[in-house]
C-alpha cells in the first residue's frame, strides 16, 4: 500500500473517530424517552399512584408520579387499567446454571468438595438457558444466582435477566457467600451438625490467621491450615462484614446455631429456608437477620417438622425482613404465586410485593439500583394485566434496563408452531 493511501486511511479514521465521539457526546441528550402512562403505579418505596406515569431513559428511571410532563417524541406505553410495578427480584435462584435437574450436562451450580468459598458461579451461567425467558415472562428482571450442595458452596452473583453474554448479565459479583448448616452439610462434619459447626469455626479462625500472617504463610513459617490459601482469602470479605452470608437452615436449632456463629465472627447473615424460623422470630428481628422463605414448600419433614403456611406472616409481624425466594422445580413461575400465597396466609399485599422486590435488594446491599420505582434506579419495570399475584394476570411489558423485552420462550414458540396444523394431520 502506498504512503499516500496509508495517510488517507488514517485521515478517514481520524474523521470517523471524531464523528463517533460527537455522536456519543450528544447521545444522552437525544436518547429516546419511554413513558408508561395511565396505570396504577406501585413504587414499593412509597404509596401507590393512581393514573401514574413512569419515565425511562438511558436504562434508568428518570421520573415517577402523577401529572408528570412527558417529553415530546417520547414512546408511550398506555397502561390504563393496568398495574405497574418494579421488576421482581428473585433472591435465591440458579438461572443459567441448571437446565434439566436430572441431566448432569446441564448443571453448573456446584464444585466438588465441601469447602469452596472461592468458587464463583458467574462463568458457569449460560445466557441462552431456556429458563431465563420463562422467568422474564413472569416479571422477574433481576436475580441472585447461587451455587449449591456443599457446606461452603461459594459465591453468588446478581444478574439482570437480559443480555447475550455473561458480561452483559452479571451486574454484581461476589454478592453473597452461600453456606449450609442443616442436613445438607452433615457429611462435611463427619455426620454431625456439631461437627459442621466445629469445622466452620476452624475455617474462620484460619482465615483470620491467614490474613494476619500472609508473609509467614508464603514462606511456610506457620502450621498447616484447614483450607488452601485461595479458599481462606475468599472468606476475608465475609469475616469483614462486607459480603453477606446466606446460610441454609430450617430447624430452630440450626437457625440458633447460625445466629451464634454470626455473633462470634461478626457475619452479615441471611437465613435461607427457615422452615421453623417463626419459632425464633424475635431473635432474628433483634439481630437484624433477613429470612429467605420458600413458603410454597410447606410440608413438614425431619429437617423442619414445624412447617406452617403463615411462616412469612409471623416473621413479618415480628419485624423480620422477609424475602420470598421460591426455588423449587417450578421456580420460574412460582415466585409471584408464592407472594400471592403469603397474602392468602396473612401477609399484607404491600409486604408481599416488597418481599419480591425491595427486600432482597436491601438485604444484598444493591437497593441503590434495584427494588423500587425511583428516579436514578435501573429501568426494570413490569406492566401487568392485573394483580401480579393472581394466576389469571400476566406481564404485558417487561422492561430491563429500559428495553422492552420480547415475551417469548421455547414454550410459546412451540405453541405458535403447532397452533394451526396443516390439513394432512387431520
């Protein structure tokens, strides 16, 4: 190539780069505004707004209220007669990690071994997982995706249910450490819950010692520790109270053990499961420990004999922050129905909505971005045909980061494909 052509190419590149910079610099000022108008708006952070408007721009909420001026040229979504809420936040899920529970090739949620605090599920998430669009169609826009099956399972991440790559989806990494104190962990403790607790204490003490004497460890000038350096280092944010710990515990005694462990090591604790949590509700409220309740999983079993339908209600009445996080085999659909079931068993409707929106965001320390309809937060908004906790209602628009998502899944594609069969089939 001649020098002139090379110089000409550079000149064109400079001009194009400059033009791109100009476009980028003016884009925010000319970005399209979406106005959701006329619906009954439930901000969660405040009272409902009749005939309300929600304005979205650049992936953020820029206004919520009644009588808000709508910019010229805004795209309007008529929500008259509809219900408008924040996107639902699933506080404990395996979206993208599990396809078919019985097929090992589709499961990415656990690492072998009992103690895996450094295990991060993020790169195991499959953005093309068929469960994600199903969840989106149920109004779920954000989720905590967690590992499972071990005494210390590893690190969970917060994702938006939109995007074609892991980088697009993961919004907050190292969002919570997942551990187990109940029957799931007994083998790791030599078959005993007491053994599990003794092992936790040894691990936590060794993690503190490792942080204090890293130089000695590197020079092999200290006694052997109970886990590799990478695993102990991953516990540092937990023991500093910077990263929440979600402990699986159903029995009253297991929940009390979790509270004891949290006091000893200053953990920022959440209880998951909590079948008998209602029995220790005052202690949970006093300690400020939220509980992730699966209130559709209410059949008594030996790991939780005192199951009851109004567990979430009793916890809320005692002042415990309740998070509804249904994670059974129908978890893609059941989150909003779990909320409706909680209302049927005594919870107020507003409490139930908060338990699937703002409460999980608060418990994980991400309520500055998600959980309510407030200016400056992520534009995750759902327009419902009616009460979202009713079986007959459906999500008509699901916005994630301000984008109106297609409400399609493998199931809807199959329905459309076979809705009308050619004559030869008859």
